[in-house]
């Protein structure tokens, strides 16, 4: 008896069933009606998907109840919905063609619990099934409004954007006060504050002065960044001291620097206008601890204040290099990119070996490997042959995918055996097959181009145990 797929040519039937019962256990497709259905061999009831050609209906349900449990799509109305078999109520997504509505709700309540989109108004909203109130995003087309709020209070708790005024604001449902960002179109203001005190706790930007500042709601003092338009100053400081604790940028010198409020020393980044320098250092040492960029050489690098050695990225203009390394060794520990060869690679500082990606421009090679072995452990792609492969560093054998350009092959196998364990696709014959590495026999799908055969079988017996489809005629075995 058939134990895989059965396809009858005259009727264009596809079905699979168990050999021990002779009943269908997979999919069934009738050509005249274009029906697809699957059901359990035990009860003979449908348990998979059902598609009727005239109505273009798709639905799946449980064999023990006969009720739909999957998706339902009606052609005339273009409806998609899924619901639970125990209740018969919708529990998935619902899309009405005329109104272009999408919504999902729980089967126990019948109320929407997902997204709702109305075509005429271009509304998107989600709400909880227990309350029926919106709990997600709401967007009105006419006004271009976006807002979200909690189902408990019905108040906005997300973002609000009004088209006429170009306002963005968010606030808590329990207070109704803004707790996020606020942007007024006329003044080009941006500010955020806590709902408790109503004071600003985020960023504030004044259009006339081009100011940016943030401060805590409990003190009202600035605690973030401050940018004055006339001087083009950016600075941040702590609310308890009022001193700068972040970045400082002077317009005349184009300086950027940050320092601690305690000592007033620089502790962040420093950028000199004449030299186009960028650097950061600790206030207690005065040494650089962040990024350094030299204009003449176009260098970017960071290092620790205690050693003075580079610990970040290094980019040389002439060679277009990028690299990072540890301060204790001076060796590269990040990415390396050479301009002439277009190489990218990363490696560990303790070994000096590559541990990331390597890309050679002439050959268009990409590969990654472990620092302890120096062997490739990631992907390898050769431009001439268009090869992709991955393998383990301990064996050097391929353990991922292999694609040969001339033959258009794809295959994967285990490093311990060297045998294929994934997919194999031959271009000339259009073959797809997978098998186990321990047996070398096919254990997945096999597709022959001339005969249009699809079959799967176990590696143990070499017999078919899955689907079988012969193009020229139907077969039984």
C-alpha cells in the first residue's frame, strides 16, 4: 500500500495515507473541484487544510470535532480568519475585501485582540479582548494621528501625532500627562517630561534659539545636552551641580568636549577645529580614553587612559585601514580593512590570529576562523567559482553549505564524517536530495528532473517512507 504521496493523472489527485490502515493521512487534492484537504487516518475526518475551487476557500479543522481550527478564506469577500475548534469563534486574523479590514480576536470572547485596519479611514488599532478597548496603535487617515493607549483606562499611553500641528507626544494612561516626547510644529519644540511632576525630563529644543536641553523632573535642572544657537554650544551637566558632565562644543573653535561636574576636567570627546581632531580622555589622568581622529592622516583610534595604547579603531587615510586592538598587547582585536586589497578581518589580541571575517578583493573571498587554530570556521566564498562553504576549525572539514558555480551545487555535511547531511542540488539534472552522514543513504527529499520525481525515505532501509510523486503516471508500491 502507499505510504507516501499518491497522484492520479486523470483526476489530478494528490493524497497520502498510512500503509497500515489504507486511510488518507496527508493532503487530498481533487482536480475537477481543485480541492485540497487532509485528515487523520483514525477517524477519516479532515484535520488539515481544505480549499474549494469555486469559492476559493481555505480552511483547516480538527478531526475530532470537524470544526475549523486553521485559516478560512472566502473568495467573494476575500476573508481570512482562523478560529479554535472547541468554540468555533475566530482566533486569528480577519480581512474583509470591501473594507480592507484586518483584525484578530480571541475565541473565548469574540472580541478583537490584534490589529484593526479600516480602509476608508486608514485606521490601525489593537485592543484587548477582555475590555474591547484599544491597547495598541491608532492612526487616523484624515488627521494623520498616531496614538496608543491602555485598555484599562482608555487614555493614550504611546505616541500622538496631529497632522495640522505636527505634534508628537506620549503620556501615561493613569495620569493623562505627557511622559515621552513633545514636538510643536509652530515652534519646533521637542521636550519630554514625567507624568508625575509634569516637568521636563528629556530633551527640549527651542526653534528661535536652536536650544537643546534635558533635565530631571524632580529638580527642573538640566541633566542632558544643551545647545545654544548663537554659539553653537552643546553641553550636558548634572542637575545636582549644574556643571557640565557631557559634551561641550564651541562654535568659534568647533570644539567638542565633555568633563565631569566634580573636577571640571574633560572626560568625554575633544574635537579641535584647526586639526579636525577628536579625542576623549579621563578627567583624573588627562589621557585620551575615547576616539582620536587626525585630519591630515584621517586617523581614528581610541585607547585607554592608563596605558596610552590604542584600544579601539584605527583608520589610516592613505591605506584606508580600519583596525582595533587591545591596550595591553597593542595587537589588533577588531576589524581590519586594507584599501588596496579590500580586506576585512578580525582576530584576537592574545593570538594575533584572525577570528572574524576576511574578504579579499581580487578573489572576493569571505571567511571566518578561530584564533586558536587559524582554521576557517565560518563562510568561504570564492569569486571565480562562486563557492560558499562553512566548516569547523577543529577538523577543517565543511559543516555548512557548499555551492559550486559551474554545477550550481548546494550541499551540507558534517565535519566528523565528511558525508552530506543536508541538501544537494545538481544543476544539470535539477536534483534535490538530503541524506544522513552515518549511512550515506537518502533520508530527505529526492527530485529527478527528467521524471519529476519527489520521494523521501529512511537511511536505514533505503525504502520510501514519505512522499512519492511520479510525473508520467501514478505509482503504487
